[in-house]
């Protein structure tokens, strides 16, 4: 898949046409559900593809203010109710959302407000918990707008974008080098140009309430993903955000070469020389080379 292009193309769409998604496309989605790259292979996961009938049942128990959008289809992920479980779910769901984007379908993540109620409403008897949900279908058209992509001071582009655009975190804020808040000079010789592409793709990731609270810190050949608790974002959504951004980074970085290992999930001690604000903790570690 052309991950970078799909990442740029993707945006959350919250209104769908009352039109069935072609069975051939749904078959491709079902097939892809079996081909996802796992982040933590030992994590148990179930993925369900649901039809229109799920919409009214999900109303009130998923989505901001209980809005489930009455979409033609939903993908529901079930997994383990743990930090690793949600990060893993985010990693898988990111792949599914981009596959749907490739199939020219529109999508939106839905926060799970009442996981047990979702299982009851949909008659799901699995021992796993509902970790995340994506609505999808043919979206209603939105007005086109311009997006300014600021990659660096010397690389500012104006692109015509279909539909709305959600503001995204700036690269200088997202990525630090050696010391928290110290911006990273991607023009430096030591920098692999693929890193910049991978960080830029990460900056475009979807995030609950559009709060991209995570930060990257590069130290030599190691990359750390940091995150923090903020008001209004549940622990589950925050870990999903982390899993999504982990996938975006890894898939774009490895677009042109094979790297068997991805992120190692789990916290490590913050080094004092990083000068990381107290509220941040390490969520995952990545060996860059
Ligand atoms: C874990 C997660 C949960 C989300 N929950 C909802 C939701 O319940 N309702 C909704 O309308 N959008 C939801 N979103 C979509 C975000 O609001 C959206 O990604 C963000 O505003 C950025 O916009 P974009 O996806 O168009 O780039 C969620 C996204 C993520 C990653």
C-alpha cells in the first residue's frame, strides 16, 4: 500500500450516504482483516465487520456525545483491557482505516464510552473487551479547502484538499532531539531523510478529540514515544492514539526497506538529561538503526 499517500488522504468523515458498500469491497476488507501486521503478536484480538443494523444499537454508547453516525458499516475491535491491549488495537485499527481509505471509503474512529453496553447491544459473547470502533461508508461530500503543509522553513506547500481539515501538531512540537523541546534538525547529515517523512506522517495521525498529546524524543539510535494524561481523554483513547501513531511512524519509515522489529511497548525510566516534563511517561521504544 502507498501508506504516505493514504495517510495524507485520510480524514475523519462523520456523515455517510445511505448507500450500501459494494460486497466486493467488503470482501477485500474481510480479507485484509486477516493480514494485519501485529504489534504484539501474543495479544488476543477479534475483529468484527458489522452492517447498517449496528448503527442504531451503537447510538448513545459510542462516539462523542453518543453519536455513532448511522453509518452503513462498522469495524469493531475486541482485545485485552490493558495498556498493551489498547496500544495493539490502535496499531491494528490504523491499518484498517488506511485500507478503507485506499478503497475510497470514508471513516471515523468512535470512542467506546460503554464497552460492556456495546457487547450487550450487539450480542457479543466474547471474553475480550471492545477496544475500538471505526464507522465507514461512502461519505457525504464536503467543501474543498486549502492546506498548508509546513515541512520546514524552506519547504512550505499549499495543497488543495478535498473536504475539511483538522489542525495538526507541528513537527517542531512533536519531535525533540536529545533534550525535550530541543528541535530536531532534519537537514543534518546524520539524519536519515526517511525519518522526517515518518515523523511528518505521524503528525497527520487521527487522535481522540484531536489532542495529539504524544511526543517523540530521539537519542542516538533510539526513539522514545512519550505521552501524558490530559483532562477529557480516557486512558483507553490515549493508548489507542499511541498505537496509531506507532503504526504511522513504523510503516512510513520502513516503506522502502524491511525492518523486522517495530516498537517495544512499555515504559522505561526517563533519563534526567532528557529534561522531560514530569507529566510525560515513556509509552514505547523504537530502535532506529
Ligand atoms: C481513539 C480515537 C477516538 C476517536 N473518537 C471519536 C469519536 O468518538 N467521535 C468522532 O467524531 N471522532 C472521533 N475520533 C476522530 C478524531 O476526532 C479525529 O481523528 C481528529 O479530530 C482529527 O481529525 P482527522 O481524523 O480528520 O485528521 C477519534 C479518533 C481516535 C484516534
